[in-house]
């Protein structure tokens, strides 16, 4: 049975009722059809063929299928009255409803103080609390509805001299909230209901000067905001409204049109609002029906409206439906009666009305006698002024709930009484061909029914439900009738059935027992009861014997490669030629050349050494390459080649062929470990290359050496096998073995003092020619002399000076134009080794001889100090260059001391001066550079002479690059071979000058690109 929950609102100046939910109306003739079986379960799913077995059907949607059966218990039930709220002036206007838990809720407005209160009874007693106030204004009437979530919705109106407002309140189970819906509502009774989304809708009259307002209006809430619709506009109409909403969310509003003395009902069912007449007098002033309206709707869609005729003051009852016939009956016309009526309908669709009468100030109750179909009226309460505020609600158990005002005692009372009616929702249940029985629809998901007699034959049948409209609905589950001779109904009689209480089809191990997989073996005897292809597992490995290739071996089930070895034991389950891998290297023993060596599996060249260890896996003659250069150790002539080096066929890298990296292979390099030397033409152990710029001009072009910075022990005489070592002049003849080259000896004796230093020769006339060689020993000081120490004539002097002055003045063009700067430098520095040159040199070059005068310093010390002084004078104004020169000099001095080329005392003096110079300021360096005494040389040469000397040295330094770059590299220099077969070499290194040749035996040609 579809339960129609009614919201009936009795609107009245004094009181009105409110019901639990919006009414749900069903259209006549509507039925429910299903295109597929209803999903349901049946418990138990079997019963005796003799019938009488009670079963329970579980599913959904059963309430929509049921029809109702109403019964009367026949008892004359009486009203039971109690007091629910003793607060002063409680319950002047009130409304009642019951929630899904059976808790009774009452909302009320107190008289005079106008406090809004809420009372609830959960079965243990009443609890009442204030939830709002009307402030400094009047409140009138109150209406309530409880939605499907048990949330409370209520509404009432207020009045001041400035405006009349409509107020809405909501209780969400925790908190009350209130909202002013409209400031233009007519003061008086209203209606409220909720739709299927639990959104509230409130009916009321627009504020107007007439008694009944200025037209009917509906305010609707969509969950976020309120909207407003005018339904029937006009003067003196729209008041005393009540509202219900059906299951399709169509709204129905009963209201008074006082302008024409009519009770009307409006609905939006057609898609727009339409109004229909319910009750009227013979003339506009003859009657005023529809006053204090209350409305309910029954399960058949029939409307029931209780209202007062405000002209004759009697209680009227109208029933019918919009756009159909309405019938109106006068229920009570005794005196001034019928005020504040509240109506509800019971399970039998019978109306029940409570109301107040001014004649005696009593609370009355009216209902239709089901036997005579006449109205019966009784007095519910009469002790004092009672019932002016009242409401009524009938719950699912048929109990009526009526709160009412006791004006005499200023309290709120509560009365309850059973209607005596019980409603049962039923449905017809068909058991196949064995007939139908009536089942009880307990709720929307449960039906209970007893099975019919099916005879003696066991059978399994479908169950069909027949709904209230005569439509059939087959259930998805079936029911089985069981014979007592075959208890499990499996076709095997109990005497022959090994499982008489359990239906089954087994035939192999047992008879008539459950066999889920249908293989003939009972579930209890089947190792695989859900697998029709298996039933035994002899080795207990969870693989059936039929599929187990090793049914007696619990460790094996499959042999994928068919080699007779199970996959679990087969190291190569997909390779029929392999099954064991002794060393675990991923290669089977049958194909593994080294089955017990996990690091090896193949020997491609068959030399007995595995490919992983064999540096030459395809060459049986080689197995090792210790230095990893790609040449086997047996053929490798250079077994310690460094990583990432390119080697030749003998396994030798360029660095191994040329250990010092100077471009000359060790086989032709006379100094294989010295990057600055590679040739010793005269075989005396001193290399042909030189590192002193001052030697540049003295080198003969036919000599093979080249200038190399910091060249080691350069041979000053590369074409002579010599043994000189003093003053870094290596490789010259030194017949007396004192270390000093014979070319630098000053006399035949070439004596040395005890410090192994040459004794300075005597020069009495200070002309630069030793007395032993001076043919004119008494030459006046300052006279220009020739190589024999005699005065030179004026012409010769001019010729000599002009050439050298041009050279030392920096006029390179003049020098080059005459004889060429290279020839001059060679001649000049050859002459510098003799005494004869002093006669033709400018004064600035006479230091070569003059330095030998100082008796306080050794020759070695004078040489070193003079060079140090020259450095300071040259670089004192460039601290960075000077610092670098001093560091280089310091390292050079230490190296020469280590090689016994200078004395310890000389080294100590020089290092002491170098340390002091390194810490000197630029100003101090300037002073030192021009201080004659600082280096102990003041008696030897003055400042002017040294300045000119340094200028000349710098001039020669400038020409060094040109001289050096003009010498091509040696034919023994290897160079680099490009992809076109051409050899290239940059010479000198980092000079930017390149040479090329096409074969190693060719000379180098300078590239002029």
C-alpha cells in the first residue's frame, strides 16, 4: 500500500494544525510495470510439498505494489489527557507532528509574551524550550512540517503598525535558524509544506487593507534563495490558507476569497496556477466559508477540508478534488462553534476534526461513524476555557495526538486516543501452478507469506507477485517443494541417497551428494570440487593428477620443454637441451665450456681461456693484454702503456717512443728524458739547444741546436767535444780541466785561485787589454785602443763606432741593410769572448772586461750580481714581471748549485738579496735600481754604463724571436700526420708558425698560409 503522508494546515485567527510531511497524491489508474524480474531473495528457499512453510521475501519497492487492508479492533477508545507545558500562557497557537522515530513534536506561541517554544516527547516525557521571540511585536498562528531527514520547518506571521512579516524557522537536528521571508505578508494564518527535495513552500496572503489581504502568494525556497509567485491577485482574498504537496511536487492550496464569499483551491498541476471553487453561499454576503481553513488528503487522492462559516458560525466539511465535484456538509451548527478546526484522515481515509466552540468554551471532536456514515460529535474537554488553540496528527499506528490550550489555567495540554484502526499492506503471491496466497508487506523491502499445498510431487517453481493494480512481477529467485520420500529433492530416494538431506548428482564415490563441478565425484571426496576436470591430487601439490605431469612428485607439476625434468628443478624449463646450470651463470652445463666457473661460459678461440677473461677471445695465440692497449702481451714491446693512449703495432704509444714528449723518439733522442734537449752533435754530453738569449747571435747557422727556454746544460761549443762547465758555458774545450772554457781564459796559465775561480789578469793602464797581451801598456786612461792595447786612429774609431752605434741605438733597419742582424750578432758575441773586441766596443760594453777588476767579489759573484742588478734596472717599474723574473732566477740558482755550477757562498748572497728585493716596495726598488753600492759593483761600472748595457740587452731580446723563428725544426722531429698523409709541426712551440712535409725523410717547409 502506498502510504499517503498528509500535510494539512488549519488556518485560523486562533489556532491551526501542522502535519509531518507534504502529502503525496497518486493519479487514479496509475500502475507499476517491470520489464525484468524483481531482484529478490527467498528464505528459506525450500519447503514441504504439504505447504504451510512461512518464507520471507527480501527486495525493494514492495510498498508500491501493496494494497491496504484496514481492520477495526472494535474497542471504544477514550481520550487520555495530560499537561505537557506548565509555562505561563503556553500553547495559544500550536502545531503537532511525529518524526520517523515516533517522537512527538509540538511548536507553540505563548499568549501575550509571544515566545516561540518547542516541546518534544521521546517516550519518556515532555521537554520544552524557548527557541525564539517576537520581540516588541505580535505573533499570530504557527504551522509545522517534519521532512524526510527529521528536520523541522515552521512558519508564522508578526504584526506592527509599520509592517506585517512572514518568518520561517528551521531545525537541522542541532541548531535552530530563523529567516524573514517577506515584509509584506498579511497578518494571520498561513500554510507550510516541503517537496521531495525537502525544500519548504509557504502559502500566505499579501498585505492589504481588507480583512483577507490583497491576493494569494506562494514563497518557495530552492536550497539557496527564496522566490515569490502571485497566484490569485485581488482585494480581500488569499487569507486562511492551507497547503499540501503530492509525490510529483504538485502543490494544492485551499484559501478564502472573502470578496466573493468563496472557499477555493488552487493547484499548479497543469504547469500554471489554476483556481477551483470548493464552497460558496447563494450570494456574496449570504455565507463566508473558508474561514480558519485546515486541509488533508487521503490515499485515494481525495481532499478533506474543515473550515468555519464566518457568517453563521458553524463547522463545515468539504471533500472532493480540484476540477471535480465537491461536497460540503455542516458538521456542527449548535451555537457559535467550529472555530480553529484541525483535520486529519486515518488509515481508512476517514476524517477526524478537533475544534473550539465559543458556546461553553469547549474543545470538541468530530468524526464519521463507519457504520452509519454520519458525523458524530463529542466534547473532548470542557473544564474552563479550553481548545482555543489546537492541532491534530494521526501516526502510522492509528494514534491521534492533540495538543490544546487551557486558557483558564494558562497551560498547554495534550490528549491522545487510538482510532482503533490498523492498516495492513498486503499482496498476492503466486507459487507457480500450485496457486496463490496473500502475503503481508511488512515494509518496502520485506514480504512474509506461507506456502500453499503442492501435492506429493517435488518441484521447483517461480514466485510471482501481483500488485494492487493487477500487474504481475516475477521474482529473480525460485522456490523448491520437497517430498518427504526424497528429502533433498535430488531424484534419489532417501534409502539410496548417501546425502539424503543435501541434493546432489554425484555417482562415482558417493550417490546423490552435492557435486558442484559435475565431474561425478562428491564435493567431500573431490580434491577440486570446483574443477570439473580434476578430482584427485595424489602427491598433494594442489595440482590435479590429470594436469600434473609428475602426479607422484609433489615438487613438480610441469615439464614445459619435455626433457623429463620438471620446471621447478629445470634451470632451463623452456630448453629441452639444458636442465642444469652448475655454476649459476645462466648457461646450461651442456653448452657451457666452463660449467663450474660462473664467470665464464664460452671459449671462442679454443685456447682454454674463457672469453670473459680472454683479452683476445677470437685469437688462440693471445690471451692477455696487461696494459689494455689492444696489443697482446706476447707481442707488446711496451707493456706498461697508459690508459687511453694510441699505440703502434708493437703496443707502444707516442709517449713511450718519446718519453720526454719533445717530438723526438727515444731511439734518435740523445736526451730521451729531457724535453729541452734531443741532439748532442759533438757527443760531449751537452745538448745543442740553448736557453740564454744572449747566445742567439753567437750561434752559427750550420749548428743544429735551437733556442729553448730553460734548456738543460746547453753546449756553448756544439761542434767541439768539450768539458767546460763554469758559468753555464758547457761543452767547450777546457784543456786545464778547471771548468772554464779555454775561450774565456785570460792568459796561458789560466790559473785558478783556491775557490776554483779564475784570477783576474792585470791591466795596468786600464784599457781593457791584459798587460800580458798589451803592446802599449802605458796608454793614457780613456784612450780608445785596438786589440793590442795601442791607441786606435780616428778614422778607424769612427768606422767601428758607426756600425755598432747603429746597432745598439735600436736602428735595426740600418743594421739589417748592411750585413744582416744575424751575422752581426754572431760576430759580435764571438768577439765578446776576446780581449780585442774591447778596443772597438762602446763604453757600455766594456763591462765584459771591467767586471774583472773588483777584487772584493769573485768572478762568479760579480757575474751573478751583475745579472741581478740588470733585472732590477729593467723591471723595477713593473712589479709583476720583476716578481716572476726573481722567482725564476731563484729556482735557477738552486738548480745550478745542486749541479755544482756555483758556490754555496754565491748562492747564499744571491738568495739573501732576492728575498729582500721580493719584499721591497716599488719606491725602494727604484732607489735600489739606481744605487751603485747596493750590489757591491760601484767600483766597476757607473749608472750610465749599466743603463746603456741594459738597453743593448733589451734590443737583443727583441730580435730573439725573429732569429729563433727563422730556424726550421730538425728532420728528426716527428710532427703529426693528418688524414691526407701530410706531416705538420708548430715550431717553435706555441709560436703560431707551422711547417709541413710529405715524408719523414724530407726537410720541413714553412707554411705560408
